[in-house]
């Protein structure tokens, strides 16, 4: 069965960086794009970008360009999302979510990773 | 950038029909996906490509999309349908995925 298992909760200080992982299993890793989406407390869903695990190509939301990096390691079928220069309003649950193509829906989601930014 | 507008909340009695709208410029020309988000849980797609339903999603969930408005309809609402619902599209002009602001459905 398809599983997306994310790394555990993180607490970071303002200005620091965080790297969240998403280990994929149960399907052909390179056949599906992976989106990263976050949800701040009491707020809505916010798209951060996608990565093509086959080519490593990425497309980031304008809001996060210059601050986010999405990578993958095909040898361990794991995706990574690194966010730099953290601020308090980056406190959120971060999700990975796979999609068969870019206009397509995200049919499987990771369980979410809470990142708390606090001094 | 492309904007999707949803009502913040919808209230409905059990057994009645809830309709959640998602407004966007010529949204009828785009494929719309709808997600259900319960507190503390990951989103679940309930309708994709305007009006298709994933396996395992009850037939009570349906979608439509035309002009400048897409609609998610939940028929015969149950207490378990209480959640936030988000519409989503791909903005090919801006090369971004866009989510609506979300609608909290309350079952009275």
C-alpha cells in the first residue's frame, strides 16, 4: 500500500533552517510528482512547491523562492524540503502529497510534520 | 496571481444538503479538486477534476464547475462530514497550485 512517512516534529529558533523528510513506499517512486503544502495554526492550506522525483526538477511558489529547496534521494525513495531563514510565521504543519501529474489531485498525503519556530 | 474565494463557513442540519462554492476567474476552464481536512489529520481528496470521485468516497459528495464558480455538494449530510473543505486548481499562467481559503462545514 502507498505510504508517505514524514520525519518528526521540530523546534527551531528564528533565523535557523529546517529539513523535513518524506519517505515514500508502495509505488514506483519516479512515477509521481511530490508537492509540499503547509498549514499554519488556524489557517488554510498553502502550497509551497513541487518536485519531480524522476528528474529532480522543481517548481517553487513565488512566496518561497530563494528560501526553500526541495530534493530527493532515489536510492532511499525519500523527498526532502528545506526551509531557510525561519520566522515565527513559518510555524505550521508541513505535508508532502503525491500527484500523478501537475494539474492532478494529490491522492496520498504524509501524516504531517509540525515545525515550531520560537525563540 | 490567481485567487480562489470560498465562504468561511457553512452550517447545515443532518440529512440536508451542503453546497460549498469556490469562485475564481474563468474557473470553469480549469480542473478543480476538493479536499476534506479534519482537525489534526491530513487532507483527503473527495472530488477531483471537477466532478470525479475517488474510490471509497461516498456518492453523497459531488462536484460541478462552470463559468466563474465551482461547487462541492454534500447530500444527506452526516455528523462525520463536519470538517474544513478546500478547493484547489493549477494556475498554468503563474505556474502555481492555488488553494481556496477553506470553508468550515458545521453540522447543526
